[in-house]
């Protein structure tokens, strides 16, 4: 940081990280990016390293603006050879007042991993959060905000189309197949995974979990299932499989990932699949998975 930056911050500089909320919200910490305060907070507690308070500029209120999807190059998803190109246009609906907005996020073509803080704290997203509406699969879910991009990479093997969001965590993989990403995507499940109706939710979700493990992650890897259970999503029967993967493969920045697959019987011939994955290079975002799973609507 420049001398001017040191003068502005007072007697010391502060590295990027979590610090007591300068707005004075009790029990919350706010992300400092090394030069300014972000809009995101998280509860202070286990697993959150909180820095020593310091003098910093006041946090300005960002001007609201509509989300304009950012185009990204068509590249393969993780290490799999994926087929086709996504033909789905992502529909974004602004509900009530726009609270979560996309600012000038990093270009997904820039080299190096993207460091992102989690979205606002709490068990639910605030009223007015932008939602991604996947008309093809029949579900909607929250847009995660600044730094996430409209999914426009190659299509996934398990779904007929893909909607959602992602960001790049590693540009170059050792086999040259494309970037490694964090993602929150959805689509209608294609034939071949055992779907016969609501009675096959568990078996189909398990088969899909095995498929993504084999298609999109380095091998060998080990899996620890965190939960596999029935859910009700907006009145519809559903099944979730959430698991941790770990591997030791040269050339990968990540040595593991947390992922979840939510399969929802939306009353159509094909169930809806919501697939979330966060590499452990961005483990501070693990909480996003369960928060999104808890805020899915059926169209």
C-alpha cells in the first residue's frame, strides 16, 4: 500500500480479511479487501478469523444498478470433456427492491484465483435479493452477487440445459482441459439416471452424485457424505446429497471440494437438478451451499 494509503488508514495497514463491523452491528464482522470495506458480513464465531480493529475510511453506500450478465469464454467444466453449448438464456428477476447487485466484479479471464467473501450473513437471503429463474428446469434460487458470473460454459452431461452462476478458482489445469470453478447451476435431468417419478428421488440423486464425482473431479479422490436425505422444497418432494471430496493430484490448487446436489420433483417429465460446488481454496464460502439450498422455489 502507498504512503497515502497508510495515512488514510491511520497508524497501520490491514491485510484483507474479516474485521469487526465498522457499522457497529453486534456479533458481525465485515470483509476488508485491503483498501476498502465490502458490502458483506458474516457472524463472528468458530472458523472465522477476526483481525484487530483499525482506523479505516467510512464505508460508502454503493449505488444500486441492474445486473448485466458478464460473458465468459466457452471452456470445459473442470476435467471432463463436456458436450454441446448451453442454449439457455438466463432470466434474472428483480423482486421488490434490488438489494443484492452485481458490481464491477473481476474478469473471469484474468489469471489467478478469485478471492470472494461470502454473501450477507444470516440463515436466509434478504428480501429483494436477485433470483436466477431457470424456466427450463422449473426452479429459481438466489443470485450470489458481486464476483459471480452467468454460467455460459459448456453444457453438463447430467442436464439438458444449464442455468446459473460460477467463478473461476484456477485458470489452468494440468491436463489443459480448462478452468476449475465454483458453481451454482441447475437444469432438467436427462434420461439415463433412473428417474421414474418421486419414488426414485433417492436413487436418482445418488446416481447423479456418482456421475459428477466421476466426470468433474481429479482422480483418485475420496468422498465423505455429509448428508443424504429427503427434503420438501416449496411444497415439492426433493432429495439432497451433500459431500466432501479430497484428492492429492499435482497441478491442482485445490485439494478438495464441498458439493451438493438437490433433486426436485417439479411435476414435469424431468426433475430439476441444482448442483453447488465450492473448492477448498474458497472454503470460507462453504456456508453458501446450505443457504442456497434453503431458498429454492418451484416455478
